């Protein structure tokens, strides 16, 4: 019987082979280290690049004074102007601004916080024009009655630097959605190119403006005046800064073309360069970061992400806004130190590596160069290595695990075969049935096999010695017994010669010797039987008529006992030696006759067990057997007869039955039945089905 | 009639003496020998009328067989009985093939041995006086001359031993009736285990079949015994 898989050798070796999983683990650790060092070197390289770019920018003739608005108070706002690739249509709709929608800046009325007025500011530059998209939040739009009285309704005030410290202000409004009307506050004419469109929106209104850049001279202010009733004071005013004095105007942070041009000459396929002024406003920007992982399939990516997940950090999209860049590395650079920071991307497994380096003019930090690069290259490298590693480990695991499993199966099969071989060689009642073949294997299992075989042979020799003991004893007894018998016969003759008739003592002594002879004959019978097997001829015979004939014979010999034969209708063809089978049945019947309860029949039966097996049984009513060890009763010299039984009984009868059964490749059995016992032989046979055809 | 001489070759002193005493009391002249050489030298001078032989003679394991062969060479008619403690099939086959007239076990009592001796001497006498006895018993193509212990099938002698002859006689006497093994044992004056009765019957059958391959007059009745089928 094979052991359960959990207890099998195979399972144990499979467990051992699990240690192979340490290989990918070690590889993984190694990859981690590799990744770490790659990251470090990438950081270093990126910082170097930022430094180089910064140094070069410091050496070209940039108007840093212009780039960094003179900021006296340090609190004055500056307004960032995004570079636009194409000038937007002035139509009052925000389609062209869509990609900048996240960059809007909110201004609310400062004087009256409860006032609902506020606006979103977005500025762009294309060519020589400044474009503004102003999204005003005003639930009550009041239009002036005419173009001439724009300040009677909701309107905007655009302030640009004017003469004598005062600003030039333009009032922008309209009596109805459409092109705006523009009034100057002084005598200044309305410059050409200053125009705009007004459209209502869900939350208020929207004004799209085009302003000639020259008009602003780098500074402006925009105010939104909310009027809720035509004749009253404005409800609230929201503005980017003060708009009456030049000094209050906010600075425009414009992308610098020179710097932009310089940056565009750098390698920009994998790097994103940004030049910031001291307010961290973007002055120039070129290149892009590869953020799309193009090659690996989601399964791999998922697996690798799982393996190489970085600790979460703030997403890098949040660092950009209002035309500014922010981040620890940038602040560090503004303080004069180069720095590197890593940002995870929210929509890809990549991280963004950003290095910042200050642009110095003398001791003064005038700007910061930020160089960004994605970790794509490292990730790709890592991915390749991981794929190789995982593939290799898996292959290695399969090969080694497979080999171990194969070896285990081989060993297990050999052990099972070995076990089966010896199980078959020893009968259930412990006798050795044949000579074991010696193994040709030279390993430990082969040696085990051979040593088991030799143990078995020695046991077999000893068993044979024990089994032949009886017949040898019988043989040795014969001569002395013959001496006694012949002496007694002489004595009997002498006594009768002396004419006193037969002496009862001599007669009794002779009876004793006859009894002894009988015992010896019975003892020898087993030996003789083994000899008989050697030249016993076997024939194919139907067991049913044989048993019926036997039953008739027993009935004739024992007229006082009732015999019954129970045989099947169909033929039971068995390849047997009829004499031996009859001898076996004789023994069983003789037992049954001795033990049967008077007045009860002895039943001789044939039962078809299967197409290949037939059971011969002799059943009688009487006392049960004490079957402590089934099969023991068929052992040599084993008798269950109680005291007081007539005749010598050596327990040889059932032993002979067993020998005969085994000679026919069958087996002898004994069992208790309700109120009696049943003995019999199971014999191989070819049983016919009731319709007469032989079953295959 | 002169006193019959019987040679008894037996290595066991006690048994030899007992047998000699018993047979002497029955009127035979018995000479005992313990070894083959002893017996051979005695036989060189004169042959006895009957020889009783043990197979194993001391160290000489097959001495009896050797002696039997020698004697048969010298006389084809000298009655020889093997009396032995050995009872293997092979021993008896060898013994009988060497021309012994019977092969009996030592446990067979002296009275039974005596019966065989008498029968053998009766045959010797019958042989010497041709066609005087009663006519042979006829069954089918079998004729049995009881005095001569001679059984013939279709006129050819079956060459049966004394035991076999008596067994066949017991069967033939009541054709069609089943003779149990015990009955056969009794009539053949032997005491063996019942299994050796079937061996004897088998041997008898074989002797018939040597003459007539289709012989099937001896019928086995399983569980009961044997019978002569006419």
C-alpha cells in the first residue's frame, strides 16, 4: 500500500527542493542593491547635469534683472505668463486653454470677504501679445445700459504702468455678451491690439483678453468690479494687486526666449529642463520626461511593481502650479545647494527624479535649473534583469525539483516494489512461499534487498527444518517401534504356545504399538503428500459432479449422518488433481463428522465467488472455533480438539488441506457460522454463467 | 518338502533376531545377515529360497538395492521382499523396478509378512507344477491365477507385486461394487495411510495401460473408494 502523499518520500524531497526558492530571493536582494546603486548614480549624474546647465546659463548673457522682478517688499505678487504655442482665438470660450486649466490662480475680493465676487486668472503669451482668460464668479451679472457707462455694470479694470507713478487704467465691460468695450481712464488712446470677448458662463461670466505685451512693460493689474445695482457702489472688487499706482502693479513672469532657446539646444529626449527665477517661476522650459512605460505587459508590471514598490511620496504633479515649480530640492537650490528629489507618478509605476542646481552670478543666486528625468531606464533594466532572474530561477526550480521528484518517485517505486516482493513471498500466516530473486542493483536499496533475501532464505531453511521435524521424528521412531512390535509379536506367539491363550497384556501392548504406528503414518502423510505433488497430474474437471459424487460416497460410508450437496446449476471448471481435492474434502468431512451435532446435516457446498474463483465448503452444526489467529488452525500440529476425543489427532488434517489448497494456487479457510463452523478451499476456476457460456 | 530357507538382511540386531525367531517358529530356516558383504559371500555359496531385504544397511545406504540387483541377475525367480523403514515413493519404485516381488513397511506386522512369504512360496510351488491348480479366474480380458500370483491382461502378464495382486483380486472379486480403501488395505494385508492406496491403484492402472492404453476398468469413486467396472 502506498503511503499517503503527505508522508511519502516524494513529498519530503519536494519540501527540500523548496529551498531552491532561496535562489530567486537572493537574486531579488541583489537586484534591489543594484537598483539602489543605479538610482544613486542616476541621481548623481542628474545633479551633475543640472550643475553644468546652471553654470552654462550663468555664463550666457541673460537679463536676470528682468527675470527676477525687483521685489522691494518681497510680498508683491507676480503673475506667471504661460508660453503658448499658438495664439488663442479671442472668442470668450476656454477651449484653447484646456491644457492649462489646472494652472489657474484664484483671486477674491479682499475688502469684503462675504462678497461672492472672485475670479480665476490664466495668462499666456504668444508672439508679442499677452492673452488673459478671466473666469469671474458672479451670480448676478449686471450689464450697463450702454457702452458709455460701463462702470454702471459689472466690469473689469486693467491697469498698466503709466506716467508719474500713476497707472493707466482701462475699463472693460459690455452691455451684452460679445466684444467688449474698452474705455481709458485718461486721455490715453485705446492701444491697437487690446481687445476682448465677454461670454456668460455657468457661474458668472468669462472674459478673454488680448493685450499687446509692450503696453504692460512687464507689470499689470487686473480688477473685477462687481456691481449688483446700477446706481450703487460696487458690491466688491477682486484684483490681482493694487491698480492705482505703478508701484503696486504685479510683475509678469514671462518665459525668457533666450533661455528657452538655449535649453532647446540641450539633449531633451529624456530630460526635462526648467529654469526658475528666484520666485520659482518658470522662465524657460524644454524637453519632456518619458512617463509612459511602453514595453512590458501588465502582468509583468504588476509583479514587478509588487516587488519593487517605492515608499509613497507626494505626487509630482502637485509641485507644479501657477507657473511655478516647488519642491524640497528647489528650495535647497535657492539656498545655494544642489539637491535631488524623487516624485512618484500617480499614473505610472515610474518615479520622477528631479535635480535642482542654483544659477549663481557671483554670490547671488539668480535662478535655479531643474532637470527632471524619469526612472524609466532603470526600471527597464531592472525589468529585464528580473525577467531573466525569474525565468532562470523558475527553470532551475523546475529542473531541480523535477529531478528530485523523479528520483524520489524512482526510489519510492523501488521501495514499494521491494516491499511488495517480500509481502508476496511471505503468506499471511507467515510461511515463506518462494525463493526471493537477488537484486542486481548495487546501491543501498539493492543491498537491502539482498540482505532481506538472505534473511528470508535462512528463515526458510529453518522453517523447512521445523516442518520436516515431524517426518524425521516419524522416521527415527520406526526402527525402535519395529523392535518393540516384533518383540511383542514373538512374545504373543510364545505365550500362546504355552497354551494359556493370548495374554491380555501382550494384546494391549500390540494395540499400543498399532496406535503409535497410526500416529507415525499420519505424521508421514504430510511428507508423502509433498512427494505426491511432484507427480500429481491436474485435469480440467467440473467440480459440481465431483462434489455430488463425494457426497454420495460419504452418505454410503456414514449412513447414520445426513449429507447435503449444494452445487450451482452452471459448470465450475477447475484445473485440479481430483485425488488431492478429494483427499482434502475427506479431511474436512472427517472433521465435520467428528464435530457435528447429531441429527444435523453436513453440508457440502460450492459457491461461485467470482468468474475466476470458486469456494468449496464443508459446513456443520456444532461448537464454534476459537479463531484467535485465523489460519493458525491450518498449521502443522495445531489441533483444537478437546480432551476425550477418540483416536490420535495431531492437527495434521487441516495442514494437509492447506497444502492441497496451496498446491492448486488456492487457499484454505475456516470460519464460524451461526451455530457451527465452515471450512473450505477457495480455488481458481473458470466459471460458466447460468446460460452455459463460459465467462471470459 | 524340505525346510524352506529364508535369508534376512537387516542391520538392526534386535529386529533381525525377532524376525528370525518368529519365522523360525513358523518352520522356516532363517539366516540373518547384517551387511551386504556378509550376505553376498553367503549367497555365493548357496541361494536361499526367499530373501527379505532392508534397503539401508548401516553405512551402506543403498546396500539393499545393490544386493537385490545382484540376486536378480543370478535368479529370475527368487522371491525378494523389501522390508524397510523407508517409505518414499522413489524408494519403492526403485525397489520394484529392480525386480522385487513386494515392498512393505517395517510397521507392517509380522503376521502380514508371514502371509506374503507363504504366498510367494505357494507361487514357487505352483510354478514348479504346471497347470495343476484351479483354473484361473476370468474377468473381461483379465485372468488371475491365484496360486501363481499371476495376473494377465489379454494374455500378457501384468507383473504385479504380491500386494498389488491381492488388491486387484479384492476389486475383481466383486465387480461393480465399491471397495473402500480400508477394505483394500485389509485384503491386501497391508497397513499404510489411505493415500498410499491410491498410489498402489495408480501403479496397478499404469501396468494395465502399458499393455492396453485404453484400459479403464478400475474406477475411482470419489469419497468412497474403487471398483472394477466390467
